[in-house]
């Protein structure tokens, strides 16, 4: 089985997309990550849900997770307020790792290796074209396991 057979349509967000809108895109289907595209719709990054959480949790709580225990639930219910005025670009890590990309003819093992090496639950399937890379879809770790590995 190859990446082009496993790839599924996957929504993308731009760097200038509102952070709250990006969160909605993540949560509407319990997606593990977002595919971020540039102004030409070329994929440039995968933004894992865990990185989105970093934008919704105050820095002082990230620096000292023990504080989370003493903060009341009403504060936690308003975590999305920390995303107000932020864009996807604001949620991106300052030190970006390369986009986890596979080619349409990559095998299941090659896809799994890219996911493991990048510690990323999602890879973009990208085909090189005359106008630049063309995004064909994405493969998530869950889909890879469910569709490609034998049932145990």
C-alpha cells in the first residue's frame, strides 16, 4: 500500500488563520494536527494539537505545571480566551522542524518511519509539480495503523 492510496482529504489552515478558528478545525473531527499552508497553498508545516495547547495555556503554567492544580475550573474554561487575537503563525514553534512529507509512492514503512522520526501524528502527502509542491492529502498515525497493519 502506498501513500497516495492512504491519503485522505485534509483541511488546511494558513499562517494568518485566526487561532480560535484553527482550534475549531482541530476539534470538529478530533484531528491530531493541522496542515499549515503558505499563501500559494503549499504545505509548510504540521502543527500538532499539543502545540496549539501551548498557545491556550498561560506561559507561567507551562513553566510550572504544579500551578495547574491550584487554578480553579472557571479559569480553565476560559483558556480559549488566551487565543484571542492570535493567528496560526503565533502558535508555531520558533524552532520549526521540517515538514513531515511523504511522496505518493512511499510505502507504509516509509510513512511510519517519517512519523516516528518527526514525532508527528500526521504526514502530508505531497507530489512535486511544475508549479511547486501539490498537497494530495494527509495520513494520520491512527489511519495508518487501522488501514495498513493486519488486525491482531
